[in-house]
C-alpha cells in the first residue's frame, strides 16, 4: 500500500491569502507529493521484481484528490482508495485512518514519502508504525525485499545506515531512492477503467477533531542584501559587527 497526498505542485510559487488565513489554491496546479510519488515508483518496482502481488494507492483528502489517484493508477497501481475529508487531516488522524485500511486490506508493506512538502511534518509514517506495532525504516534511499524482510539503506547525518526489518513494516522514502516513471497517454486511458473506491471519513469511527490550531500564515522574511568586502580583514570585521565572531 502506498499513501499519497495531494499538494500544491513543487514548481508553483505559493501565495498567501491577503488576510493570512491560508494559501491561495484557486487555479493552482496540484500534484502528488513528490516524496509519495517516489514511494509509488518503488512499490511498482517491487511488484515488477515479483516481490508483491498488488499495489494499492491510498489518499485522504478532498474529492479532487481523485485526480492524483488516477495518476497513480496510470503509473501502474492496481487500484485506489480515497477517504474523502472536507477539512485538513492532521498526521495522527491520517495515521489512524491508514491503520484501519491497512488492517482491512492485510497489507504486507506500507510505503510513503518521508514528509509532505506543504506542512513538512514528517510524522505520519512513524505514527502509523507505532499504532500498527510494526517495524519502521525511515528516510530510505535503497530498498530490497527478500525472504520476508526489507533491507533498507537509510540516509542519516553521519552517512548511510543499513537496517533489516521484518515484514509487514512501514517504510518512508527519501528523494534519492529513484526517479518516478513518465506517465504515457495510453496508461492514462487504461487507468480510467481501474477501480477507485471512495469512502467517507466517518466510516472508520475515528475522532477527527483537530488537536492543533493555526493562528495565521506569514511569508518568510525577505533575504537581506549582501555586503561586499575588500579583503579578509574586512570580512572578519563585518562578521564582528554582526556578532557572529
């Protein structure tokens, strides 16, 4: 099972509403979260190597997320599930919904991006693993499936770490794992005939009340202009003036 999130396309410049209440989404191009797209590509490659029988794409969000799920089906996913939500779903709520579906589908492996580019929480995978009481391997840059285990190469501060986890497990992926395939027009046409199941947020009996409150949104401060110095002494003095040395 691959978990996908609908986000503002990474090539789009994000603009805030004048009152600071959120991000302008009208007329903005939306896409699969780039990390989740990499997770989907890896799941498809695992299936192509004969280590999986089926790839299920799951998304939680507005009805418009069907567009991203159809893209996932065009890439090669066998079927898709959309849990419709009219409001923003927080990571813990998302993890609980994912757990309910994972248990229903008896998934042998759950793959998702290490974070979403809209909120950058990097929490859902870890929460899902804890709720599921299964091993997790985060920030994967390499994945091998064999003999009921996943051998994962992880990117950590000190370099690379290789861990082996028993399946079922949760894996979150990093950017350098793979390059997602290009979707061709015939695949898009075939995807229209693949099953896409729509469920309601209230079907799972999960408390979806928000636990976080966002007061307002602000753009990042503009970068200050640089300072040109004549020599090393001038550089040192400039750093001293700023209190950096």
